[in-house]
């Protein structure tokens, strides 16, 4: 029987996480084991039941669409890794 | 003076009211205790002495003017480093947030400050609350005060160990799959996960948004009730917060106990449950029977699927929630990165630990287009079945009684490299998060190795008062709250 293996590079790319060769190996094995464990869900008789998104019967809870006082710029930026002229500094993304 | 460190909040509050002690003296005592024993326990990531004493002085001034705000005015509280306090660290136990400072208070923080609590500092946890032993913290290993060679449980291991060791009488943690109840069990204290929606999640760093709840730790049920009363209640800033009336939990404890139907789910006593744990829980069942309650044998047939459902739903939500740590607006930015895409890949590679990477990848896998229906949607459907099981059981039972954790605390390294083995630590707790129900843990015995055993009570939606009062009845008839860990 052939066992399906996780495409670790594809998943890591989707996650935006760079992996070392060591991590590729360990995580591939561990994720294969975990997915095989999750496969037992395929044996449950789910009939026509609805998927549950959350436990409560809450729908579209929205606040009034009114402006509120928020952080001053310097507070909003205080955790930015790099900043300049009251803006977050990032590498050039458009040539 | 340190003799007061294990005193109940009820008594401390009384002493403050009688002016037998001041909040400054009390706070200095707890700070001294932390300095004395935390090098061994390592529950605190950060202790803010200056602010603590400032809050304590303000409390004493209010009291002098007769303007005391609540029974916890002047009482020290510790916070899991996943709950925002303005101007304090919010590492989430991760290197990726090593230098992050909260720009605002969580709603629970505001409520505590509004009632005069003295916030002491930040407590250790598994990285982003992912773990059952607090070993995945990027900063330090918290030790179980009952035996320093053992883990305190997790993920709120710092919050549990600090209360257990008398470093602080109250603390807050968060529970996504057992992260309050399991460490409470491992440390022999009381911990409660509220009904989903009872306590605002505003300012709680999200792990899995449909499962996360903030909840209290204390050394006894009365103190636990008092803290819950303060943090519970509707909050417009959390769209999943429920607008329900908050009962006076503490006052209700002392009501005469009507006979209850106590459901015992047979699936929670399978071979995976340690013999000593099973025995202690059986003795608790006999206690309740002798008190005139009716013990009902119930079945929650989808229990064996709770862990797989949980690891699909939780990792899916976590992979989405943790996408925000991109190294752009806040969080660690790699120095090696050359372009924007490189910032994401390298910052996340450097900032996250193994368990976090593993869960983000698993969550991404179950959400990816090829596997979405087979894993994610299917798990959501089985989740419906798990809640239906409970709804059926609650037709025959008023509360459900079960072990909190399958074993007592384990040793460092015992499960760290075997993710599935670690995940089984939550086998008795995850179902209630999936179903949204309230549940609490109190101590009900000790193993031969003198490690605490936890007893879990699960209630109907928003019936915290019911599980608290029945737990209180057990606590009053036993001596566990007067047993303290051998740490000095």
C-alpha cells in the first residue's frame, strides 16, 4: 500500500516559513504521523449534520458604524520593527 | 510575614478591611516571596515591582478615604503573558514578540484595574499557548512547585505554578483545549474555563478564536468565584461576547445544595486514564452519592474523536491567526531579509519555535484546497456531534463529573518530542472547548508520588454557578486546599 506523504515544501511556502533541511525531515515525518492520526475522522458517521463554526448562536454582531478615537500615530507605531517619518519602513516592492 | 502567602483572598480581604495589614505590606510580601522562590519555580517572565507598589499605594489611599472598590481591591493578581496590559510585555512565550509592548489593556485587565487589583507581572506559558507542559516557552521552563522535576502542566503553567506556590493568590490564564484546567490539576489548585462568550477575549492574543476563553486560577472555589465575577460580562469590543446576566457566583456558593443529577461519562474512564487518577475520581463520585446526589451513568460517544477534531479546528484557526506575525507592522523582523517576501519567510523561521511551526503547517494543510473538505469541514461536522452528545447528556444530568487530566504531572522532556503523546494530555478537556461549555478543575487527591490529581466538573452553557457550587461542596468536606507544596 502506498502512503501519501505531505508536500512539505508546498505547505511551508503557503505558511511563509523558511525551513532548514533538518526541519524539513523532522516536520515531514511528524506531520505524516499526525495526518494519519486525523484520518480516523473519516470513519465517523456524520450524516447530514451541519459544520459547527462556533459554539454559540450568534449572528452578524456588529457595532454602530461610528468613528472612535484610536491610537495616536506614535503609539500605533511603537512596535514597528523599522520606521521613518511616522510610517512603517519596508523594502521596495514596486520597481 | 510569608506565612500569609497561602492565605485565601477572602481572609486577606478581611485583613485589609480591618486594617490589620495594608496593600503595600501585602504586595511587598508577595514580591519578597517571588524573589525568594521564583528562581526555583520560574513562573514569572517579568515582575513589575514599581507599578505593583504604585497600585498598592493607590489602593491604601482609597481605603483610607472609605472608597474601596471591591473585595480584591489591594490584592495581587498575576497575568498570563498572552493577555494585554498597557505598557507591559506581551511575549506570548515567543521570540517573535520578544520586544513587543502592549499599546492597550485587554478588557479583563481594565476590569481588574477598575476593581483595584494589584497587577504584579507577566506569567510564563507555552509559546502562543501551544502545549500542555509550558516547555515550549521560548524563555524558561516553569517547574511544578510540588516537585521541581515535574512540569506544571500547560499552557497556563506560569499562572498555575505562581498561585500554587503562594507567589500570588489569584491569576488569569486562557484555555483553548484545557490550558487552565490541566495545569490547575497538575498544580493542585482551582481553575475554571468559562462558557464560550462569557469573558471578553479583547486583548487576548488569539490561538484558536472559536475555542479560546480567558479564565481564573485561585487556591479555593470562593476566590475563584470572586475573580470570575469580576472578569465576566458583555463587551462590545468582542463580537463573540454574550449579553447575559452575571450571577453573584460567590454569594450563590453558600446556598443550600439541592440534590443534583451528576453524570459520569463512561468514555472518560477508558484505559488511557491512569489508575490512581481513576481511583481518586471514583472516590469523589462516592462522596457525592453519600451526600444525596444522584449519580447517572452517561455516554458521550464521540469522545474518542475529540482530540483529532481539536487538532484540525485549532491548528486551522491558529494558522490563520498567526499569519499576522509577518515582521512588517510589529513582531521580529529578520536582519537577513532582502525583500518583503524574504521578511515573511525568515522572520517567521527565526521567531517561531518548533511546536508553533508544526501547528501552523498542520493547520495550513487541513485548510489547503485539496484537503479542506476531507479534514476541516469534516472536523467541524464531528464537532457538531460532540456538542450534540453533551446536549443529550444534559437531559439526564445537571452537571458532568470527570477526571481533568489522564495522568498527574509528568517529568520534563517526557512528552516534548512526541507531539501526539503530548496532545493526549488534553483528552479529558478538549471536548468542552469544542462544545463551548464551562468546566472547572479542583484537587481531589494525590498520587503515591505526592502529585495532585484534578477533578473536573462540566456544566451547561452559562451554568458556572452550578459547577462552582457543587465543587465548593466537595472542597468544604475535604482538606486539599490546606495542603501546600513543599517549597520555601
